[in-house]
C-alpha cells in the first residue's frame, strides 16, 4: 500500500460502521470529488488547450478539491466525507 502526503491511499479499500457497504470510503462517494467537466475546466486554467474535461482521457476520474489533483473513483484518503443527503460536512 502506497501512501503520500495527506494520507492518500492508493488501492486501499475501507468500510465504515456508520455507512452501508454500498457507500465504501472511496473517492467516488466523497463530497470533495468533482466530476463535472465544466467545473473542472474552470478549475484548471489552460486545460482546454490540451483537450477537454469532456474527453476520454479524464474518463471517470474526479478532481479532488482537498488534494488538488485527479483521483480515481476507487481511491480513498483520510479526508473522506460521504455524499449523503441531509449530512453536514
């Protein structure tokens, strides 16, 4: 298991007693992940010069607003906050 700054864990999978198994602690289920192509293009100046956030090179990747980098949906880190209706973050 590789770790880098801010506790980013690649390839790790965790389960939480507070969340159902379907809401595993993964970036795909985190409130900090941005998958909206228009928002990503606004956040990364010059991205459109290399292509588009709508293209296949980004695919299912999310822009993590905490780590300030692209992450895969199955990645996880210590800054995970679940996307759940009615929950304050």
